[in-house]
C-alpha cells in the first residue's frame, strides 16, 4: 500500500489535495501558512484536515519502519517466505502486524521452550494430529532424562501447544474483536483503602461496556487503579471463547481431545487473556486520551481567543486576606508603572485606606479598567472596589488567575521583571490577561491554565503536540503586532521560532521599529522561506504600505496593485471601500485564483480585524459571597470556566464552581457539551443540587 492510498483510506480526502499538501509540508510549509495562503493547491483544506494528513503520514512512516524491522528480523532467521512477506508488507494494523511477528520474536525462556529442549515437540505434534492412540501411550516414548513420567511429558507438550495457540494470528484476531466489542470494564475498591478512595466512590463496584465507557470515566478508573485505590479488569465471555477454540482445534472424537482442551484453556488463561486485556486497556486509553486532549485543545483555543480589552491602562489586583492585596498599574503596552500593597480585609481591615489608594492610583495613571484575580478574597475585593466612587468611568473585571503563579516563578517572568518578586509578576500577569489573553497565556504551560480534564493521565507527548498546534493556530489566526509583540508570542508565528523571534526584537530595537514587512528580510538569519511563512501573520500599524496591517500576504501585493489600477483607484482608496469591493467579480481578475480572491476581498473590507469578540462585564449576584448563601432554586449569573465531556463548570461568583451536567444543559439529549456551551460564555443558571459539606453545586442552564 502506498503512502497516498493509505492516507486517502484513513482521511477520505481527495488524493490530489493530499499530494499537494504533503508536497507543501515536505517543503517546510507550516499548517497555518498552507491553510491560509495555499488554498488553491490544497482545494481549500482547513487546519484540521491538514493536521490530519500530517499525522496520518507520520503513522504510515512508523508502520512502514516497523514492517521493515520485522521483515529483516525474520529474514535473518531464514524463516521469511514469500507468503509471509506479502502478509507483513500488506498489514497496516499495528496489533495484527505484531501478531504476525510473534512466532519469530526472540523470547525469554518460556515453559514451551524448556519443553522443546526436553524433546517434547514431537509429542505435541502427535497430540495435535488427533489420532486414535491414547495420550499416555504416546507419552511413554518421550519419558527420558528429566522427563520422569508420562504426565511430565504430556504437561510439557501442552505447554508447547499453548504457545502455538497463543501465537496463532487467527486466534488473536478473533479474540481481539471480543475484547474490543463485547467485553466489560469492571472496577472494585481495594477494601483496605476504601476511606482514602472516597472521591472514587462511584467506581467502588463498577461495570460497563469497555467500548461504550465514556473517556472521563475510564480515565478516572485508570487513575484510581494506578494510585492503588481500585482494581480494574476486562471481563469477556469465556464460554464463547472456549467454544470458538474447541471448534477451531478439536476435529474428531480422538483420545487426544482432552489434552488439546487443557492446552487451549491454559493458553487463554496464562498467555492470551493477560496480553489481550493489556492491549484492550491500552487501546481504550489511547481513545480516552484523544477524547480528553480534544476537549483540552478546544478549551485552550477558546481561552486563547477570549475577548481582549486591548491597549488600555489597567490597574490589576491579586487579592488576598492576611497577606493583603498586591496592586499594580500598567500602561497601554502592559509595562509596569507602580506596585503597592493594600490591606482591606481581615485581620488588618484597612478598608478606607485601601479604597483611597485605589482611587488615587486610578486618577494618577488615568486607569481605564480594573482586573481582579478570581482566587482567594476575590469577591470581597470586587465588592470593595465597586464601592469606590471613581471620577471617570472605570470598568471592573474579574479575571482568571489560573497559571499566574506558574508564570510568576518562571524564567520568562524573571527575565521580564528581574527586580520584582513573584507577587508583583503574578499581578502583572492578571492585568495583561485582560488586555490580551493570547499574548499573556502563551508564556504559560497550557497544562497549568486549568481548562482540561485528567491532563496528567493522558499521553504527555501527544498532549504537548496537540496543545502546541492550538497555540500556533490561535496566534496566527489573530495575527501579531510586529513592533510590540514579545519574543514569546512572536516565536509561535508560522515560520519563526525562539531564535528568529529574538532576532526580530533585536532588529526593531536597534532600528527604532520596523516600517514594512519587506524590511524583515534584513533581520539576521531570516531567509526567504521563513519570510514566506511568517510575513502574512505579522502586522505593522501605520506602516509605509497599508496592506502591511492586514492578513494579505506580500506575495499578493502586486496582484492587488494591479486590481486597484484596473479599477482606476489607489490601494489605500480600495481598502475599507465595501461598496466597491462588494461589486467585484473574480472573473474580471483572472490573474487572481478564486480562493485568494475571496480572501483578499474579505480582508480588504476590514483589514487587520481582530477575530476575537469584545469584552463584556459580568455582574455576579451581590448577595452571594459563599456557598452558604446559596439555596436550591436560586437563579444566578455565571461564566463558564471549563468544559468537559460530562458537563461545564461555572463560576457563579464564589470560591466553588458549580457544575452543569450535560443532562441539564439543554432540552435535548447532549452528547458533546462543547456543542452547546463555550468557555467564557456568560450563562444564567439555577441551583438544583447543593452539598455544602462536599462543596458540590449542581446547576441547570435556564
């Protein structure tokens, strides 16, 4: 099977589009660049489809390499027949491929191998031939040396037969289907640890179809099993399996039948079940990992593309009780202007002094908005700030501080603020998140942002790759200001990386800014390929060429200039002129392909438009400050903080988040909560369950 035919079979994408995409990827094209600027070649494939082609191509290479390794190993043993070579070369299921290799795999010393060394393989063949001779009579001829009696001989022969059965690819394939489709996943609590395992109570005596078990349940059981609180097992219908083996191996009423039955029971219990159980759990784990990573990735995308307040002057507060509240003031570029501590809450209770200080700072620095972290003392601090009578309009926002402490202790934070401690850095991060969540959150490991489920249980390599894809996608979707972006943000731009990003920052510092995209070619080590990949995603405000502040790629500038000339207009006059742009037809501009024409028109209408929504202020219920203030039936405003496979967590203005289970999310059956609710969405909810002792709040969407 060729790479192309394999990818077509796995993705159902047209072969010509796959070929074009592979060529672009092999030439060093990035996914954002290909999906945005090479639509004519790919047939308009989006980022998800291009990433799928890349991943399936990688999978094909891995399987092909494994095939080569197996063929070489079998050939070196002198056992490679034409038929076997054909089977291995045509097998692209990794488990079935390993089945074909199993009989030739070098093993540790097994019971079967020991029996062979005692000369008992001949007896095993006699038993399998199912003749009329009795087993004991046949075994007598093999009693010698370490084989003391007929029973020893028969036991050794059965070990050899059990290994043959275990290594039979037909048997493994049939049994594998049972484990995949008809098995049960069970879990039992380890009685001595029942008290410690309380949070896993739902799984103390659990049974479910392995195939249908939701990923979040499987990962919870998997974690509890690893922690030693539960014992998980895969249970199958053994009667069905033994009936199949009997039909496969027992051919007549031979006296040897009992020996064969004993052998296949042993093969199943000792060899096949442990291997296939582990394999089934491993495959389910991969499936659950993918589902959990998909949820995490979608949440991260929504978080990174959350509304940005933009270039405003911010006063940010990291609230606290005993240690006080750390206050910082930031200018429009996010630079630190001043930092102070205030102590409005117990035990100091310097409420009026704190309010006066905030009022003083807002006037001194002409503050536009206040960002309050949503951690300890958040509601109390918000209530205090809202009591202040500001002389100008000052918007007040509660901002997620998940990961702020991770950033504040990081090398990036130390580099940005070498003269300040972690409390100041954390407060700055809270303020900058309000200004531009994307620019700030790229500095933090996504796993620390708190928007996933069971992220520590999933495949960490796959998680990192998936989240990196999301960050790169979001950064390039929004675009980056070439003259203000941090090197950390710029390093995610298509075609760049940490070193080129640093070189750009160094160049703009030395040259008092960058005036045009073409000037990028003067940056150290930024060659033609890197320029091609990155230029369309970098923006220059008030530059020499108005197109430099758009998503139009420089390679298309000549075509747009030709278009403007054809219309007897300047490019500047064409930009933003919806009346003219709406009346244009692609057939009148044959030098521009249909995909590029559509993108150009869309971009020229609103050049440099930020795809993110505007920030909205959410007002929490002022009468609710703790879980004790809630009651069943109470209706509240909330903001979605996390979306999982089983529902959505909602901040209702107190320390504990409530859960909208997917069964309470809509008037119809909800399979995937992400289809019905989004991260940061403002919702109205009703309290339907309240467990103050366990700090659990059940919500229903109104």
